[in-house]
C-alpha cells in the first residue's frame, strides 16, 4: 500500500521528479563512464598509453562525487518543500509519523535507484562513445575495452544508493519532527525583509569591493600562489552572495523608478515579482553562479588542454626524428617522408672520448630550443666552436647520444684530424619534416625502429627525444583532461540548471492566483507569457553572466599550465550557452503550464 501511495505521489509531481531524475541520470551516467575507464584492468594493462590518463578519470570521479552529493541534498530539500503540504494532509487524516517516514523513504529511494539504473545504461553508451573518441584522438588501436564493467556498475550503485539512503533518512526525520502547521505553510513564499537604504548601499559597495579583490587575486596567482587562491575563493563567494542579496535588488529598484521602463507592458509586474522573491533566491542564485563558473571553466580548460598538445610537443624537441647509428638506415626506409632538414653528424669514439667533425656543426649548427621569459621558446644554434667551449651546449648534444656514449668526453676536431682518427665512423642523424602532423605515423614507426636497432636505448628515457613519441605522451595526458573537463562541465550544468528549475518551480503554485487575476482583468495572454519569459530569463541570465565573468578572470590562474588560455574561447562558450538555453526553454514551458490554465 505504501509503495502504491508513493508511486501515486511521484506521478502527481511527475514534472518535478523528471527534473531531478534527468540530473541524476546524467550524473550517474558520467560517474559510471569515469569508473568504467579507470577500473577496466585488462584495457589498461594492454593499452599503456591510455593508462597514463587514468589518474585524471579518478580525479573526475572524486570531483563529481562531491558535487553530486551537494546536488542530491539540495534537490531533495526542494522536493520535500513541495511535498510537505501533502504529508501534512496525510497526518491530519490520521496517518502515523512512522508511516509518513516510510512513505518519504520509499519515494526518495525509488527515484534515486531508478535514476541510477537508467544512468548506468546511459554510462555504458557514453563509455562506448568515449572509446571511439579516444581511438580517434589518440590515433591508436585500443584493445580489451568493454563498455560493460561489473566493478564500475557495483561502485556506481553503491555510491548512489548510499547517498539516497542518507537523503531518505534525513528527509523522513525532518518531515516527521515538524509541526503540521509548519508543513502546511512550507510552500508559502516568505515576505522580503525591509532593509534600510543605507544598509543596501553599504552591501552594494561591499559586494563590488569583494569581487574586485577576488578578480585581482586571480591575476596574482603566479606571484602569491596559495594565498591568492584562498583570498580569491573567499572574496568571490562573498561578492557573489552580495551580488544577489544587494546589487541585483538595488538595480531592480532603479529600474522600477524609471517610468519609461517600468510602465511598458507588464514590466512593472515583472520587476515587482523579481523584487518580491529575490532575497529568497539569494542562496540558490549564488550557488548557480559558482557552479556555472565551475562548469564553464571545466569545459574551457579541458578544451584548452587540447590546444596545448602540439605546443608542448614543439617546445620539447627541436627535431622531428632522431636516428642513432643513422648509417644503419637506408634510403628506402626514409623515402615516405620529405625532410626539410636532414643532417648526419659523424662520430668516432674510443674508450673515453667521442669525436665529432667540428666543421659539420659550423656548416649546419645544432638546433636547440630554450625557454625564455614568460614561457617564450626560442631556437638556439650551436656551432662547433661553441660546442667545444660551452659545457652546457655540449650537454644538449650529449642528450641525443646513446647511453654508453653519454659518459664519454667530447672532442671537436677539424675534418682532417677526424679523417685521420682510427675506428668506425657512425652517424647521429637529425631530421625535420615539412608537415609533422601528416608524417606523424611514419615518424613514429622510424622512432620505434631506432629503438630496435639500438638495444642499449631505454625507450622510457629516450622517448623524450623522439617528437612523435612525445606527441603521443602529451596527447594521452591532455586528452584525459579534455574529456574529464568536458563531461564534468556537462554534469555540473545539468545539476545547476536543475537546482535553479526546482527553485523557480517551487514558487509556481503561489503565482497561479496572480496570473489568473491579471488574465481576468483583461491582460492578454501574450503579455503574460512575455512577462514569464523576462522574469525567468533574468533569473537564468544574471548568474550566467556572473559565472562567465568569474571564468574570464579565473583563466588567469591557468597561465602556468596553458600558454593561451583565452584561445578559441567562443567554442566552449557556445556549447555551454546552447545547453543552458535548452534548460531555460524547458523551465518556461513547465512554469507556464503550471501558472496559466490551458484554454479549451
């Protein structure tokens, strides 16, 4: 009977539960996907390149766990607020507190577990999609990958079940302990507290100062490090709170005083609606603005890491291919690439010394990349004379040699002296191609062949001298950040938009009478719809704009990791605003269906 009554209650609030359900499905789906990739043992053991990004997916799981917990607690509190009047009616009809507690427990648990099961199915699909994206992004053949992971399924079920058990217990205890009169009035919108003009002005000034300090500290992270982060976090949270608690109220009051704006259509009614409830919305709008910044920042930084792959690769190596004992490679092996630079430095060696023809370096200097000020990279040319005199320059050459050669002394001699030396002549061959991206696969095969022909080379140590292998390493690492940032951003967006929808819809019942009265006195339905669009639009737009501002200043903190954090910024912003706009349209549709009766 209780189960039937619970399902009836869910059906009666189906639109509200669908909002919660959708957010939970996305969260649990992405949670499963992260775990399926990070815990797939056979997949990781057989794909060492991908395993380097596993820690990133584990980090994504932790971050998603924290934000999901907050979301579930917050969303459940809204649902309980909307359902408290129903529970009070059951109590008035004689239902015992214990039965009400069981009813709440079943409702919360059924919705949570159902959403988790659907989310796992979604996660299996996402895992398959991400597998294909990884194959395309990393340009590798992935083996032993299975989208269905028993360990990920169990972990996802346990995590979300534990959270919903906790939420169900807290909800049940909270409702049962409240007096019936408090439950009956739970859905009533509290009257805004009267605030003195001086207090409001002081809060406006404080909010602006806090935001200014926070934004300034974000630009000083490189100098002040952890202190700047702490100060920025505290002041931006306070500034965001005051933004909605005072600055927005102050702006609304100014707009209401402008007759040209207030008296146009239903603007006065819309502004009055916003002014009436904005103080009650302060906490949710502040949280949405911060989550918006986190979500958009995650996507922006994630895509920013993608742009760093080639830049970091270029900064690490000066040549596209290094061939030790280059004389062992014949022309047929190199015919598929078109080198722009192909230099072979001749070597001879004895027990303690390795000899080079100095004139070869004078004719074609050794190219080395060095870091300058502000992460700038410059190419330096080392001639034979400089290599002979400068120990640091000589060490750059030493890093290209075979391990047994690096322990020997360097001697740079004339061509005649070099020719007169006894011993076999070998080559240190350095190649640069016109289009690295086009020849990347061929260069990788030649680099691996170099390791095969020179067994003394340690592949893990020597890969940093092979551009194709350096690219492969950075691609695996930064692609992990890219995927984590994108999917975390989507999860955060779903949750913040759901929370904002809950808050707006929780006050819809009390607005029915207002819109009904306006319609009865002759207000056109088109104007009422426009008023709803403007009111909800402001509630979506203001935290969105503030979140964007947070991101624009927050990207300053990533200058140490990203060379151009503001590059192609429109891409993540466009993705995010399209998804955000969909939630805005959905909120208008649900809200309009509640406050305005459909015409026969």
